[in-house]
């Protein structure tokens, strides 16, 4: 037979694990929301005066920068130019 204490511990453990899963999901959502906000604000600020057909490329570059702010895109370009082809940049819009 399972004791009352074991049942209580099982219930408490279930509640704690559920709460922990919720907190992890919340932090994940907050991080995505912040990145979306950063991309939107920078795109709105930088897209004025840009030709319509080049705006998706601008947004892709902003997304790349928002994902990893500590590295300079120009430096990355010099290391691997193939990441910056029109096709590769447009793929970034749908990752």
C-alpha cells in the first residue's frame, strides 16, 4: 500500500514540475517576444527610404543581428560571404 505521505509528496512533486515547465515556457516566450520587438523597431527605423524590393533583405539582416548581437555582421560577412547571398538572406525570414 502507498502511504499518505507518499501520495502527498507525489502531488507536490507534480505541482512543482508543472510550475517549472510553465516558467520555462514563459521565459522562452518572453525571449521570442523581445527578439520580435527588437526586429520590428529596428526595421521600422531603418526601412524608410529603402526600395521595396530590398526591404526583405534588410529585415533578414536585422534578424541575423538580433539573434547574436555580440558579432559584427561585416566581420561575419568577411569570414563567410556565402551566408549573405540574396537566397540565404531570404531564407532567414522563414526560420
